């Protein structure tokens, strides 16, 4: 692009979904297949700080590795003692409060991307994972929770009684 060109000089992209093989439908299908196998529902719960008016939830990655469901939560600037993890049935609830300790009062922001204040988020896990055996670690601003697959008892071999008519 030369200095004389503007955005108005550049033709708009007019490629349709049909010409691209309908990528929205393709990705939608992938997501629905993935969701049916490993549905993770993340919910924010009352994350508005009355004093600051901030409303936030931490960035999260959820993936499967080595037959474990891994939840990795970005919580820079928080201390371990400011976090609370709770298990309620098949739900993992993470809550805490990031202190606002670096901004002088009365400052005027030019860019504001860091969120402060309380947060609570709940992860509803699919069947097949055992939260009772979950392991959590907090290091370098990341909370990592590993949830193993539930151990299914081996089917035992036994005789089945045949009832008489």
C-alpha cells in the first residue's frame, strides 16, 4: 500500500460462503460434534464490583491431555490466598478478587484492559470426569486444574438367573 492509497481505494471482499465451501457451517458442525463429546459450560456469576463498576471474568483454556480435562485460568496479579475453589456436584466454582494496587487515584486512562475486583465463574463438567480427584496448582499467575476421567468399574462376570414362567 502506498502512502496515497486509502481504505476507500481497496475493493471490498465479496467472496460468499458458498464459494469458500461454507466455512461457518463447517466450523459449526465441528463445534457441535466436539460439544456433544466434551461439553464444558462456563458461567459468570455476579462479577460486578460495586465500588469500581468493573465486570470481568478471567481468560480460560480448557483442553484434554493424557485422559485428563485441564482447566487453565489466567489470574495475573493475584495471590493464592485470594482464590477459592469449590466443588458442587459436577461443577467447579472458582472465585477470587484481584486487588487494584497499581493505579493512582484520579488518573485518566488512555487504554484500560486490566480488570480488577471480584470474579466468580463456574464450570459444569460433562459426565465421565471425577472432580473428587482433581488436582489444582497456582504458579506464575496461572491456576491449573487437572480433572481425571472417572474410573469405571470393570464389569464383573456373573450368572444371570433365568426365571421360570
